[in-house]
C-alpha cells in the first residue's frame, strides 16, 4: 500500500459555491432538484426542504492526507491522532500532520464485498484508563454474513503502529444473510455508557420486511452494554420472542448517528429513491420501513402500498427527496463555526458535501449545504473544534481526509 503524507499549504474556499444569502432568512431550500415522488406531501410544515439560514459561514478546506485506502470511519484519540478504518478491513493511525502508520495487527476477517467491510469505530467511555475500542464490521458467517460488534485493547507503538489485543466479538446481528448490502452501521455511546448500534435490513425484498419483525435483528437500533448484553430497561426486554437488545425498529439502513447536546440519539438513514430520514429513535418506537416511506423504489414504482403515514408508526423529523445518501454525522458545539452551533453536520455521498441541519424545538428550522465535490463517508469535530470529513473515491478505492475551518477573508 502506498502511504502518502501530506499537509497542503494551499486551501480551497467554498463560499463562492454557496447560494447567495441576502438579509433575513432565505426562503429558498438548499435542495433545487425535482423530487422523485412529487405527489407525496410532508406530514407537517418544515418536514422537508427547510429554508436556508440567514447567514452561512465562509468555509476553507485543507487536505490533511490523500491517496489513503478507501476509509469508512474516523475517530479522534485523546492525543489528537486519528484512528481510521478501511473498507478492506484494516485500521491505521493518522497524525494531525497527515503521517499514516502501518496497518494495526489483530483485526478479524471481514466480508468487504459490496457495502461490507470494516465499518465504524468508537472509543470506550473509559478509554483513558482501559484503552478499549469498539468497532463494527460485516462478519463472514455460515449462511452468509452480518453486522457484528467487537471490542479490543488498542496498543500503539512509537511509530504509529500497533495491535488490537484481547479482541472479543460482543454482538452479532441475526439472522445471517448471504448479501452484500445494508450493513449499517454506526456506534454511539450514550451518557450512561450504554452503546447504540445501528444496522440495516440487508436491502433485498426477501429481508426488508424483517425491519418490522422484533424477533429479527434486521433494520434496528440496538442498545447494549459494553459486554454486548441487553440492558434491563430496554423496551422489549420482557417481550416473548423479541430480541432484548432492540431499542427501535422499522429502519432501512442507518449509516449516520450522533448524540445531541442533551445526550439523545439522532440518526439519518438511507431511503430508497428519495426518502432519506432524520429520526430521533425512542424506545420501542416503529419508524415504518418498509410499510411506510417517502420516495420510490429504484424501479420507479411505489414501495408496498405507497403510503407515507400509518397508525402505529412515527413520522421522520425530516426527510430528503431526492436523497443526500447520508453517511457520518456530528453534532457541532465548538467555537470555530459559531453559525453551526447546536447543528448536525451530515455527510452526503450523493450530495457530495456536508448537509447542515439547524434544529429548533426538535424540528429542522434551516438546512444548508457545504459542497466538497466528493462523496463524504464520515464527519467528526476535532479537538481543535474544526470539522474533519472523510471523502472517498470508490472507483479508485481511495480516500482523503480534509479539515474544514472558517474562512478569514
């Protein structure tokens, strides 16, 4: 593998690519394309195509490292180095200066076909004392594969290399399925140290209906302890036949998740052709897929009965049609971008940039776009309060890490 260590002196300013903002709120939506399902109507005002904010920051980007293997996630270590996962199944340490270490040893096999691979990574809440990390991956199994979660002790050497020791697979999504799509997956530790795990419903017609089945692990948010066990206050802990790890259900494919300033979980999931959803998953709640959804199937036909609301299911807080194709998500609470205070920053694979949603009373008040001209796989806020985005070029099998700061012009 060719390792390139770069920190480009030149920066790119994207303010010129943003819509022109006049005084007061801009009533225009950041989305200008025609919806795939234009006859579908939102359930309430502001559920889609929210106006842009009155002010948007000038954004500069600096390339930290490029020509990396195709990455999937990035997590900051306490010393400001970055721990990254590659789709092919490796982990690397990247320094703030862009130096890339050799692959870490001790990782399990992954099934990296299609959308599979080594997925998200998160530090244990007690990482400073335990050195433990948690990661999700598409695990090869009898009968196919599935999303699994493992924990291990991260042991690093002086050359930005090292190993994962005492590795243990703590959780396996079931049933296994011989497919290569919709593995999810994001890992988010809650303030009480419980771990939220988001997964997909494996995409295919024969599996998607299991998102509605609480005896199946497809299309769910799980809530587990550090040992993988279900928690005693989970909503289906006493329900006969239900998987006790389930927190919420009726999801499609969640590749974006983060806590807000109150410590509550928010997710963004991939819709079909239209219908990406922002949700705040709550205990025991059904979010509808595939019985209820915005957007259309990839054939252009309705999904199921083509309904966008149904008793017993919860509406998304916000949806996108056409899709942004969400991957990666961070809550901003830093000083570098005061305009983004308490907003969610969402990576866009199809929209090729950051999607910034500003909340008010748990609804989206404004949406803005920050074009990066590349597929964004993950988003994190760094210790320096700048924003870091992992972009990818799947055709070349490469990724870039870019740093976003506020323009000073």
